[in-house]
């Protein structure tokens, strides 16, 4: 069972609230070092972009510590529900996991998801026994629909994939968090550590990022920064912020002051 410092998705318990990707790194070695620095326990893998027949030691998968890090295959580069379903089935067979990050892209330029097609694919995959984590818009209605279909979590974007714009609509995320009974994982758009902290201070269960780390000048240092920011943001959320006020409120009360003669 999850504790105060852990959380659960489907049948897995996690300690780290930071999920990372495996693409865009300068090298596989750098990726492995960044994963280690981040403390992540799950990384995404684009099943359509890896060579499953690569010789031992040359595949991206050989640089993921499978004893510490679970794989979350995704359906990146799929533009129809049918393609996403086929890709998920391939991932289950090739990687021996029924977990899938479901992506059905609706627009090639913005990489925004096609929510209708994603819902269609999710319905099929849930019935086939997949643990489905759908990438979707920061739309409370869509997130509720995914949850009602039986998805194990919802993954609303913070901003367009790879944009680094940070949390564009915290108010929608707050509504999603208020209604959700499954984990809410912010996905896409984070650019720096403060973005990660903001997401966690809102109360998000976890955060998934790739470009912000892989594309940084020093990916390993950024991975560590994101780890610390995620931890700090979560602790801040649990501690409870003070209410915002228009006027000042003295830290030391005025009552009881010694008045000089």
C-alpha cells in the first residue's frame, strides 16, 4: 500500500515522482547518468523509434537499469487510434509489459493529442488488460472520460511537447486534480526546475519530462535539479502554503510591545 511518501499506479508502488524519457540525449551513456542522477523509477520508450534487433550493447534499452527502472513504452508518432493500438500490442510482446503511455497525435506541428482518437484507443486497450496512461489536453472533461474508461492515470500536458513553456494553465490542472480519483501526471512542456516545482505544488502526483533534461546544456545536472525541484514542490504542497493577501501581515504581533517613556 502507498504511504505518505509513496504513491501507486495500478499495481506498482513508486517513491520517485519524477518520470523521464529516453530520447534526444547526446549519448546513451549520458542518458544513463541522467536517469541515475534523477532517481527516476520509470522511463518512457518510444517503441516505434527503437531498434529491437540491435546487437547487444548497442540498443538504447541496454542503457536502462531494468533492476531499478521500469519501462513505460509509448505510442509516440501514432496519428490514428488503430496505429496506437497496434503499437501497444507490439510493445507488450517485445518488452513484456502491459503498461502503455498512450499517445495519438492530432496535429503534426503542435503535437497536440487527438483526444477523440485517444479515447477510442484507450477503450480497446483497457479491455485488453493494458495499464493505460493517456497523454491528453489539460481538459477536465477529457480527463474524467479517460478515468471512467478505466485508465490507471491521466497525463494532461503542461504546454506543447518540447516547448519548455512551463505550466500554461494551472487553473485547468487544479480542476483536474480536484475531480480525479486516479494519479494525475503532468506531461510535456516543462522547461526548468521551477516549472517542476510549480506542478508539484499544485498537487500533481508526478511529472514526466524528456526534452527539459535531455536537451539541457548539462543533462545530468538538470536531472538532479529536476529531482530536487520535484521533491521540494511536493513537500511544499504537503506542508500547505499560506493564503495570499493583498496587504501586509506583520510576522511579529504589535500587541505587547514595550513602550518607551
